[in-house]
């Protein structure tokens, strides 16, 4: 009888716990993930890679088809490195294997190598083919299907919790409907909103709509790229749109200041030849934002960023003193940022 399938969320939580604890004994020798939700298999793969890196293990990949030499594949699984025997082997599209190939793979699964973590992946599975489903008798099995409505709400709340936030019911419904359950896109929108909110702990429908769609075709995240290129006209137009829709000048300035702080930190980190993963962790943004972030950074010298950060702090002080119109204070500060002066 096939082992009971684990839910995707439970699998990812378990992998996160294993990574946090840094112990190998809780890893299963075989993980089997199938289904059409690309995000689930990629997130599981990402966490397994994190674990391997922490345990100094190696990573190998293979893609199955009807011509795969399965005997050679299994021999490779059983070959241990003299330096570090632990390795993660990622084998995609196991559903394309044929009868004899499957039989040989199952022979291995009955007695897997203690030095290998085997991750079997497949997009679609025809459960009418018993020889394929026989593979499910071994290892940890996860159906990576698109989440149901109730499951989707749990995913969205989890994305917020991971970032130290709570999220209201209207926001959850809005994200689920707008992005039609696309987990990778939803996570990016929650990430953007969490960064935008700063110290605020609750994500509301207004926050999500603002960062996901932009108010009046303008989002606060549209400012940084044009600020980097010194496009005065576009920057001022976007700032004015934000002000016209009631966005708080203090919040706008704070968001820009936080971005400049990250750029300044990134500049110093990259001087030490750090990789993208190290950079993402240090500045607190997801790895998928790093290419755009680095392109933005190329527009600045370090001394420019120092001046701009100081100007943002001065603007913050002026805005909070309320001695004159806050919109004027913000615009004046933005003009100084474009000129790269304190």
C-alpha cells in the first residue's frame, strides 16, 4: 500500500525545520513531488539546496526520458565521494520512465544509498499506470497540485507570517482572486507590501492594492528606478500622483530612505565579492529581486548614496516638524536627491 501523501505546506515546514536545526538525521532518503503547481516543487527544491549548503553536501541533476540509462543513473547514486559523500540528486520527470526503467528504480528505492537524498519530480502523473504509482510506496510523497480556496488562504497567511506580518481577510481574498491562485506571484506581492509597510505589522486591502496595482497607475515602488536614472520629469510626476491620491509624504520619504540604505549596504557588500544569495540575505530582499536591484545600484557612486541618505533624514525631520506644507517639503527633498546633494 502506498504511503499517505503529505501536504505541501507540511513538507515545506518540515524542510524549514531541518534547515534551521542543521541536522541530517531528519532528512528522508527519497522525496517524491508531482503536480502542476510549479511553485511547490521549486520551493521544496530551494529548501533542500539550502540544507545541502549548510551540510556541505553536493548537488546533481538529471532529467528522465524513455532513453535514460537507468542502470548508469543508479550506479551514480551508489558512488560516494571520498571528500563528502552526502549529495542531493534531483531527477525530473520520472513519469516519462517506462516499465523496465521503473522496476530498476524501485529496486533502488527499496534500499537507497545512505549518502544520497533523492528528489524525484514530475509535472503530471497518470495514476492509471500502476507501475508509476508503485514508486509512491517509497519515500515522502507530496502532491504539488494547485491549492484549493481554503488552502490558498493558508498559503497567503503563511507568506505574511514569514515576514513578521498579519494580513486581513479582504487582502487574502483580493490576492487570491487577482492572481488566480498563482503562488509565486502572490508571494512577491506580499513581499513588496511587507517591505513597503516597514514597522507596521498588519497588511490591509489598501496596502495590497497600492503595492500590487499602484494607485492611479503609480506605485511607490516605481520611484526608485527613475530616481536612479535622474529622470526629473518622471520622478516628479510619480511623486505628484502619489500625493494626489492621499499618500503620506512621510511614508514616501521613508520608503525612499530605506531603499537608499539598502543600496548603500549592498555597495559595501559587493566590494567583498559576495554572491547574490549572500547579498539578498544581508539587505533583506528575496533573491529574485537581486538582478533588478544590482542594475539600479550601477547608477550610483557610494558618495552619492551617502549624501542622499543624509538628505532623506533631513527631509524626515522637516516633515515631522510641520513648519510648512509637507508636500512642498517632500518635493524639495526629492529635487535635492536628484541633484545628489545634502
